[in-house]
């Protein structure tokens, strides 16, 4: 299979836009959306029969395929609508266990929506949210592990740590981090929003207590499909964010029905997995990672900045700090995003990491080097016009 522009027609992507932001919401292939439409037609042909008689079995089959893909037991995995939904289910279920003075630990690179959930439950329980101060740029994985270890105190009772960060695209040394908490008896939720489909997973051996991950990003499923994995010993304590008919029926039963919604995104996950496997067999991972690393080197060199993370801590995402702006604001990030889109027709997010303005690029099979070259030229052009700084490293 040929990647790049030759395969872009498999998506509905706007041909006039250079799309370097698969990481935010994904982009569902035409063939997977066609499967979803088939499920929707079946559902609407006889909604009562489908929802009450047929749906449970179809959901079980889809969960089983997803469980195999992520290395989990089917009984430990449930569908949720997104990773934030799953994190809410865990944190809000555990709210009665948090006490005044407890510390809920996360990192300075945590995803804002999940951290806000921690703030919410901390406010209701009298606990405190503590952010381990992580460096960025990152020299090596030990910097991450050491920063988190320094933030653990005798009051730390729960932790939420990213698998791959949204703001920097860095793969955390999750096994070492989980070990830090396990040896102290501290439960840990891993936010793997970006992990399924981007890196290999084996949830059965990961060692986490809880894990959430999206299927609509790198696993090519429709939007509204994600997973929550809970270790068997915790399942009786965890309930969905929406309480419905089956409260008390057990982990699988409660999450299996949370009221009327469109379940076809869940049912289409196997089609996304199949699409992913087809691409992987043709070398998609090697193509996207090589392209990303080469482009990162070129753009960083053109801007006069150092590489922000080791090669082994990256997959299909990378964040490039821009020179200057040591105290960048969300407003400046939004402005840069809008300039790149409105003036250059490039869809790429601008981020703030440790006070520095950055761009985070995604590498997907429908991209080729010309997309990244366009980003480099746009950033150099903006620097030449004095609209962003130019480094001299």
C-alpha cells in the first residue's frame, strides 16, 4: 500500500487543508464510517429489538475484539464515550474514599480536562491536587520518573499519570512510574488517551489499577468510542458517570447500559482495528515515525531550537518548542494556531509547555514530507516577519 497523498482519499479530509492534527480528535476513515452507518441502519429498522435483544451480544463481541487488541481480559474492559468520561467514572466513584489532607498526584503535563476532574473531587473531599513539576524539553526518561518520585509524600493517596502526554506528545516511562506507586501501595490511573493504536499495549501486565484510552484517535474508530479498564479487585467500587437502571448489577452490567445513546461507535471499533491492522501490515508505523522524526529535526534546525525529547520517547506525536516567549499565554497559543490555519491553511495545534509556546505535530499515513515542509516554511516565514522569535541554538 502506498501512503501519503495516495491514501488520503480514504478519509473525508479537506483537500485544501494540510492536516497535522490527528492527535486532537482523530479522523475516521470512510470505510469505518460506512460500517457505522450500517449499524445505524440496523438499529433504526427496529430500535426496540436492537436495543433490548441484539445490542448486548454485539457489544460483547466488540469488547472482546478490543480486549484482544489491547491485551486485556474482556471482563475487565468496558466501553465509555471518551477517556475523560472514563477518568470521571473512576475519580467520582472513589470520591467517598478521599479525605481532607489527602494528596491526589498528577503531573504538570496532565490533560486539563482530567486534572479538572481531580480538582472537582478534591474540592468535595477536602483533598489537594499536587502537580509533579516535569521538565520540557526532556533529556531522558529518568527526568520524568525522578520528578514524579520527588512529588510523592506520605499523604499521596491516588495518582493520575499520562501514558502519552497530550501537550508534549511524550511517552512516559510508565512501567517505572507505576512501580513507584505500587511499592508504596498507592493506586494509579493511567490516562492513555493517545495510546491505543499509536503504541503496543498489554493491559494485563501493565500493573496499573485503572486505565483509560480513546479508540477514535489512533485506532480509527468513530468519535464517541473509548475504553475503561479496571483491575478486577477494584471493579465493585467503580460506576459509570451516568447511573441508570442497573445500579448494583456489577461492573459490566452497569456500564453496559447508561441510558439511550448511539452505541454504533462502540460497535464500529472492530472495523477500526481491522483498518489499523491492514495499515500496520504494510509498514504504517515505520512510515509515520520516520517521517515525524525527520521532520522534527528539520523544523527544529530551521528554527534554531534543540530537540525537545529523546527519540525513544516519541511515536506519532512530537512537540517543537518555539524560540522566545518564555511566558507564553493561552491567548498567544490560540493566536498562533489561527494564523497557521487562516494564513497558511495548516491545521496544527499550538501548545504551552513549561511557559513556552510550542507546536505539536501529528504524523499519520495520509501525510507526507511536503506537509511538514509546509509547516517549517510557515514557521520560518513568521519568524522572518518578527511574528515569532528565531533561536540560535
